[in-house]
C-alpha cells in the first residue's frame, strides 16, 4: 500500500542525470513528477530548458510545466503554493509525489514551507535596482540587500541578480524585510526522502557540453528566434525582451544576441559553457546544504 505521506526529492546540478533517475524510479514506486525548475514553467521554451519530451510526459505524469507564457510574471510565492497543491493532489490519488529539479530555492521553499508574500511587481523600483547592477555589478547589489536584510542572503544566492532585485523590490514596496515576510511551515522530515544526484565535476562539465551541442542540433537557436518574434508581436522589443525573467534561463540571452546579429554563434557557445560551469558550482553548494539538512 502506498504511503500517502511520502515525498521523494531528487536534486542535483545541471547534467547530473536527476531527470533520468526520476523517470527510472517513478514507474517502480507509482510516482508522479513535480517540476522544481524555474524555467520549465514557461511555454515554448522547451529545447533550451531541457524540458521533458511529450513522450516522457505521456509515460510519467508531470506537474508544473508550461503554466505561463514567457512574458508573464511568475513568483516564488505562486510556485510554492502550486507545488504544495500538486503534492496534495498526487497523494490524494494514492501516488507518490516526486519533487525533481535544479532550482534550489524552489526546493527549499517547498520543503521548509516558506509562506512567501504575494507582492505585485513594481517595474520602476525593479528597473532602478537592475540599473545599479548594470552599473556597479552584482556585488554592489548584494551589498545593498545585506545592508537592509542580511538574513535574506541565507536563502538567496547573492550572485542571482534577479532574486536579489526581487528581495529589494519587496523590501522597498512593503517597508518590511524580505526574511520577516517568510513564515515557515516545514514538511515533516520523516516523510521526505532526498536523493542527491551528482558526478565528478569534470564529468558534469563534459555532459553539459554534450547536451549543449545536442540542443543546438535540435534547433535551440530557432526556438530563440521564434520566441523573440512572438514577443515582438506582443510589442515587446528585443531590449525589453532580454530583461524578462524567462530570458535569464541559461543560454537564452547569449543565443538571442546571435539571433539579433550581435554575436557570433561560436562566441555565444563559449559564453554559455562558462555560465553553465558557474551555475553547476552554485547548484552544488545549494544542494549539498539541502541534502545535509535532511
């Protein structure tokens, strides 16, 4: 009989094989996969985000894929609420929920029960902080958050400019600290099984490079071109499009520069490789903390 309290959490850096592990495990335990990837929520961003294929979705039921258009706002608060609801839904049908993905903040928010405030975006405030990051760099931005709310950086990667800007935006618009607004109702640890999938760093880099080549072969650059065209049809021109949260997914801005004739493909590929390696290192730090706290 299925334990309706059970939650499997499969985490790991990009290219570690966590999705394959989940797809192998799911049919054996009666599992359904709940995405914990902040870019899988966007429709028509499939190749570059390595989203599960239609065949994989037909085989194993997936949740929280394709729920927003690329130009639409999607918050951590929305994700946390939707993920908790999906866990409840899967359990109610006698299945085992499997939280799978590479966005560490999403995973922690679900496991630790963050009650993130629903604060609407403030474009003017956000633009001001983004301008500071552009002029003085991410370290200056993180210093601003540290001065206003040092506890916030316990849950936000200081190198993630979009997350730091969002925290500063919330602080400025509400007059309260980001960390104070995050009440917590953690899941019972005994019900959570964390599987940390990882590989030696050199092997991860090689796998990430091979996956990048495969995504380009499958038409990733054309996907980016279609995305830019779609946004332009909505009146969102290139400069504005590149600032959308959806476009901060690994590689999309670099390939957009190619599509716009602003960069050579070979240079963009090298930039994506460098950024992917940095991201893998950051993910490893996040996930070791999560796995160690289980």
